[in-house]
C-alpha cells in the first residue's frame, strides 16, 4: 500500500450514521478531509525537496508580467509592465498595449464544427465605441512597410523634398534624412507618424508620384487611386500616435505640429473638409504649445534653433491657409484658425529666416551663401502677399471712400511685391515695369528634358529617370524648385489682386459717378486676366502638379470673378484652361472611402474592376495633359494677340 494512501476505515454503526444513510454528508466530509490531508502532504514533500536541493533559493516565485508594451515588444527588450513603462518614459513615447496575442497551434476542431462566430456587441458596449477608430489602425504595431517598401519609400521622400518642400518647408531636411537612415528611428511613433503624413500629402498634392504603387504587385489592390493611399497613410499616422497620444505627459513637438498640418492638407485636397479643419486647428494648438509665439518676447528663450525656425514656418503656413479660405468666401466658422490669430494686433512670430535648411543647425542659424536665393525667400513673399489683407480688414469698417482707399493701397502693395521678386522667381507679366529675368530659359530645367522623363517611384529605377539628372546636377534641381515656387507665388498674387478688384467693384455704386475709379478697375481686371493666361500657358506639368488643389482653387477664384467682365475670346481661352485643370483634379483624387487599405476580402471581380478603373483614369489623365499642352501651344502661337 502506498504510504500516502489513506487507510481503510471500518464502517460506523448504524446509530452513529447520519440520517442520509450510507454515503451521507459526514462520510463525504470525512473523505474530503482525507484527500485534503493527502494533498497537503504532497505539497509539503515537494517544498521540502526543493528547499533541500536549492538552499539559497527564495520560496516566493517572481510573477511574470502578462504582457509587454508595443514599443518594448518591437525593440525586443524587457518591459516592467508599468504605465508607462521605464523604456517608454526614457524615449518619451506613448506606452501602448494594442498587440493582441494569438493562440498557438491549429484551430480547435470543436470550435470549427460548432460554427462558432464572433459575438456581436450590444449597441451600448465599449466595443462599439472602439469601432470608431480608423480601419487602418490594426492590432499590430505599424511600420514603414504599411506605407511602401523601403526602397520605394526612399524615392517618395526624395520626391517630397524636391517637389513639395519648396511649398511646405518642413520638416527640417538634413535632420529628417539622418533619422530616416536609422532603422531604430524609423520605428519611433512620432517619426513614423510624420513620415506617413509626408507621403500622404505627397499623394494628395502630386498623385502621379504614387502611381507605381497602384500598378505593381499588391499595391494595385491597396491603392487603386491616390485618395486610397492618402487614407491609408492617415491611418498609419494615427496608429503610430496610438490611443494614449493625448493621455501622455510628453510635450508636443514641431514634428507633431507638422504631422497634423500635413494630415489636414491631405484631407483638404481630397475634399474631406471636416478632417481638414480638425487637423489644422490641432496644428496651431501644437505650435502654441511648442512655444513659438512666446519665444518672440522671451529674452531667456531656450527653444532649439531648428524647432524655432520650423515652428515659425508652420505658423505662417497656417496663416496662409486661413487667408486663402477668407479670399474664397469662407465664413469665420469654416476657417480652422481662430480669426484672432490673423489679426495684426495678435502676437505673431517673425518670418522664418531666409536661410536654407543646410545652414540651420543645432548651433544656430547660419548665413545663406551670397548669390544663392533661399527657398524660404519665395515662401516669405507669399506670406507678405497675403499679409496685405491686414490693411483691408482695418479699412472696411469706415465709409465707402475709406474702404476704397484701403483696397487700392493693398492692391498696390501686392503689385509692388511682385515687381520686387528676385530674378529666379520673377515672371515678366503684362504691366510689369521690370525686364525679363536673365536666367536661362525655363524649358531647359523641366523634367521633360531631352532624354529624361519623370517616373513614379518604383523598386527598379530606369536609366532615363529625371532623378538621376537632378541628383547629378543640383543646379537643375534648384531651378525646378524655383519654378514650382514661382507658380505658387503668381497664382497667390493674382488671386489676391482679383480679390481686391472684386471688393472694389462692389463699392463703385456707393462712390457715385467716379469714372476714373471705374476705368482703373477695368484696366486692372484686364491685366489680371492677361497675366493669368500667361502664367497658365507657361507652367509645365511638373510644376503644376505639386501645387495640387491650391492652384486649381486660386485659378477658379480668379475666373469666377473676372470671366463675365472680359473679352469673349479671352474668357473662352481661360474657360478651356480651367475645364482641363478641374478634370485633372477630379482624376487625381477620385475614389471612395471603401477603396482604402485594410480590405480583408478581395474577389477576382474586384481586382478586374480596380485594374480597369486605374487604366481608364491613367488614359484620361494622359489625354487631359495632352489637351492642356495643346492649349498652351495654341496660346503661345497666337502670341497673346487674343488679349489685345
């Protein structure tokens, strides 16, 4: 008999048994006690054996944490399971636990046979509230692979700094490229969110740049159109920020502000105005938190030189967005930036230093090389053009003559800014007192140089890719960036001038019989139309695309106010230009929200439909660009005689 087995007992007399008879409650209780004693002896024996074999060993076991946070899991380091954990506190990132552990091994055959399904939560449950999170936010930690393969992603970054950065001068290019080269940094949530926002804004502004992602491999399903890639990049950026983005004690940075602005820009370019307003307002809030506004009056300013310059750029580009919305007739409720921030009496930061990123370091702001116009020069000139609206806001409170004088002063100030541009950014528009610039002809620098052409980023580069030419000859790359800025400067300048002319025309009835004022406004309107046609005829495809919907909106603004007051032939020419541009805008950003990333089930019919839609769009896009080029050549052949 086993030593631990309980010894048999004699049956009790009937008088001592419980009323239940054999197998009564007392017997059960006594049997249970015997079993408990047996288990206790076993446990004591095992404990004694363990203690004797390892005398220095502690009797209490260390409890293993149930789950590591997402960052520690990605870095493969030990997590202390605090909230936030020590590693996340040291890195200054959000400590999240979104990773969902999966059951190892094959699926249970019992669950399969029983047809078990996921239970549907009740409408009031927390699970339903969590379903409001964007579809791109998955249980796994996001990475750069969710956007594009790394070689393609590097080309997309190059395209951003070549075509978009002249218009949106952030982030700081040398710092960003240094961080992008590090595999560890690419995993950081703040950086990954910024990277995703940059690619999303590139896709929204320059749809041709992401076409390769729609044509090759799985990308043809994920990104059937540019708007699909915009939505996916937004999902990656929000997933990188994490659910605890606003719960962390980490201070916001210029990277956070830049991410919010770029997300808002992409949303606006794809006509998602509600998201656009949210992200723009968020960006302004982050700029305030960084301390850019306070640094202008703080004598003990400790703001990093790079952060200070980038913060100024973000503030002023938000200023440009709000002013542009005002020109198009947006109500104060539709402008994402509170109007108090636009008022001249509000504390504004100084304009960014007109120094390229290469000469702005942690040590301070350097000196721009003599004879080289900074890319910030064109950016600041656009800000100064829209800042002429300050005097209009003050003058429109008084009488009609006072309002007319304020509008005329603002109009002359805007025209003076156009005449004062450096040669690299100047166009000889009708009515300009300056001579044509002495720089070489523009056609020598565009991406349609003989023997080269622009290709969307792809893993395998071609020998005639224009990137090779721009990389080998920085002067050509800089000239392309100047020409992109030139397009934005003159579109903004003409839109602002037409805004003043329209407002002045509304006052003519209140000014009495002022024939001189009416004649001056008519002459100015004619100059604006002739200038706009000249700009449209001179802009090549590669310079028109990066300006995105902003260019279309400004041209539409000018056309809507002037088409009914110009010669029929000029109106017809301007209408043809506008029709083609609007069609290109629709092709580039078309698509529905259902065509975003994260689709689980794709059928053969879906693949065929997607391919057909993509091919049809590309063919229509090529035809539209050919039509635009034909109109440009037609206008050039006429020598502008239709405007005389």
